C-alpha cells in the first residue's frame, strides 16, 4: 500500500511540474505576442553582438559564390554601404527575431534587384501581411523558437563543420557489440565474461569524454538546423490564407523537409546536452550513463554531420526561405513606423536614365525637410557647409537602394530607372594600405568609371567634393574632366562641390542646384530646400561671424579673400 501511495505522490508531483511548465510557456507566448503587436507603428530597439554587422555579410558572400547569374548580381560595395550609413538604416527596419530573418533582410539591402520580378512578388506578400498583422506575429512566435545563432552565422558554422573530421564510428559499433555479446555470454554461459564486458564499458566511458570534447563546439551548428526543421512543423497551425499567400515558399519547405527525415529521427538523443555529472532527474542520469557506455549520441551526431555536409544547399535554401518570409514581416513593421512611404515604379527603357521623386526625404532624420527631384540629367550641387548637400546626396542614393530592395521609398512618389548604385563621399586615409586621402579618392572614383564601362544597367552615383585632397587648380581641372566623362556614359551623377568654377565649366551638361542658408543678426538657419541654379554667395566667413569668432579675424579673412578672388 505504501508503494502505491509513493508512486501516486510522485506522479502528482511530476504532473504538477509538467502543468506548471506549460502554464509558464503559455504566459511567455502571450507576453511575446503582446510585445510584437506593440511594435507596429514603432521602431525596433535591438541590441546586436559586437561582430554582428561583419557576420551578416556571410549570407551575401554565399550568394555571390553560388549565384547562377553572377553577371546580373549586383552587390553594394563597402564604400557605398558606409557612405549611406546603411548599418543604421538596416537597424531601423530590422524587426526579425531570428538570425535567418536578419540575414535575409540584410541580403536584400546588400543585393538590390535589377528587375521588378522579385519586387512584385515581395509587394504582394507585403500587401497580404499588412492586412493580416496577426499572422505576422504568429509567424514570429514560431521563428522565436529558432532564435539566434550566437556570435557566428549559419554560413560560418558550415565552415566549422568542414574542419571536423569525418567518422563512421565503426570502432564504437564494434565495442558496443563486444559489450553486449560478452554481457550475454556472462549471463548465460560463463560469468567471467561479465568482467570483460565491464572492462570494455570502463574503457568506452573514458573515451566518451575525450571524443565528446572534440565535437561539443559543433553542437550549436547542428542544433540550429534542428530548431529550423522543428519550426517548420508549426507552420501548419497558421491560417489557410497564409498558406495560400506563401504557397510557393511553403511547397519548397515541404520538399526540403522530406530530405531531412532521417536527419531528424533521434536528433534529441544526439543534442540532449544534459549534465554528465549526475545532476538532474534519475531518468536523465540513467540516460547519461547509457550514452557514456554505448556512445549512441555521438554516433547519431556524426550521422547528422554527414547529412548536413551532403545536403548543405538544401539546408541553406530552407533557412533562406523562412528568413525571407520574416524579412517581409520586417518591411511591413517598418512601413507602419515611418511617417510616409510610397511604392516605387520603374522605367525599363534603354534610353537615358532618370530619377523622379516627389517629397523625398532621408529615412533616418525625424521630421526631415522634403524635396522634389526630377532628373534625367546629371546634377551639380553647391552651397555652404551644413546647408544639406551631403544629406541630399545620401537621400537620393539610399532611397534608390530601398526602392530596389524592399520596394519602399521615403517619398510621396518615386519613379526611376533601375540602377547600379555607387557613392564616393565619406572617404578617409587608408592607414592599413598606406594610401593618402587623394589616392583613396582616385581609387574610389576609378571603381565608378570601371563599373560604367562594363555595366548594361545605368549607374547612379553620388560624389561629395570631387578630389578635395589636392590643390585648387588641379582639383578644378581634374574634377571638370572627370565629371564630363561620367556624363557621357549611362551614368546619372549627383555631385556636390564648393568650387563655383565647376558650375560654369559644366553648365552645358550638368543641371545646377544649390542649398543656401539664412543669416539674420548673426543667427544662422538652414531651410534645406533644393533650389534651382548655382549658389550665389561665398558664406564661409559669414558662418564664422555667426558662430561668434572675433571681428578682427573675420575682417582680415574677408580682406584676404577679396585679394585672392581678384588674382
């Protein structure tokens, strides 16, 4: 009777723990659901590991290496990416809860489309998700179980697994057979055989820790694949309308899952990293010793590794599909957060490139001043420092990139050609390569010229202060000829300069625009309005006055400037 009471109490305790765990899991889901719903209309506030922005590039590198259309694959280079402050723009729209979702969104931004086929498909998904926000949250609840990869990306994990030695675990199977055979012989034939079996058990137990230490660093790689495959099992719970909208993607996921049925069988045995020191419940303790003796977890792990290495393309395809669905969700969140956006349209003719936008603004500037841009000709931009030239150039370029990646533009209207996008703006001396600022400028400009000569797609380039690293006479001469040469190619160039001479030398081929400031009673203001024509005045010394420099300094500066202007 006491045994029945003991087992009844034990059963009730286990049942209570199980029910409590389910209640806590349900509470966690409700909390996460509420938090994700509250994000609509707000910007994300995520923390990233220190190396995350460098590891994000891994998915882009993989796509470059495995693209079947290398000639048509255009990747935003590091100079342009950094000039446009794209890391911050990425952060402003990254609502992903999984690493694969982050990778997909970053990949879209880094590899803009050069035709509208994929963009139209994405827009269709955006439209559906905008009308079904609950599905956005439900999908992200599923992806939250996939989670993050840690300090490495899934693509780096593949490289790590390549280093791991292949093993068929033949010796383990042989020793397991000997242990079982000698144990049976000891029970039914000769008890001395039991001692042989125990000896092999002890030997295998010592070997276990040595072998386990070698493969333990790779467990996270395989565990992440398993979490992704398990997440696909939850997709059936999403509404039928979701399955209809993402039918192509979900069919591909099903095909990939079939390939990994043997991979998933027994995966819990290989990836159960419970304590091996006796901690935990009695069942876990027994299973731990069972693994130590027979090495079943390592045998399963190595079989999983063989499948991963052999089927890595299918794993990556599965990850990228699931990540791109979450990237679509991030774009929908982002559209709800920004004040204004439009869906871009594109001109596909092969004639002169064009860029038309109404009330366009920079995505990172709250309450940004909006401007209209209507260019099928190159633009030369003048104006004093801080008047808005650089910000305008970034506005033009980053919105072109957003148009061709997430099909979203910070403007009222946007229509343009498809472009390969380059910039040459926030350059610095290269200490690593030993290059002076001027050499860095030359290299930066050369890459744009090289792209213009080989590209069948028009080039959009933004250049801030051409060749500022050299003397005035040579700068004006070289800048004039470089900008003239760019205008002869299929290049739409937006260039900013302080050299008013360029507005004269290039007036036949570049449209002149400027930004100006207003100084009243030594108070300076910048309207940031794009204005037709070249800048009329030289206001650098007036700015010194506005910021309170001594009158003696500004008077002498004006006098010297007048003398130099007359030379």
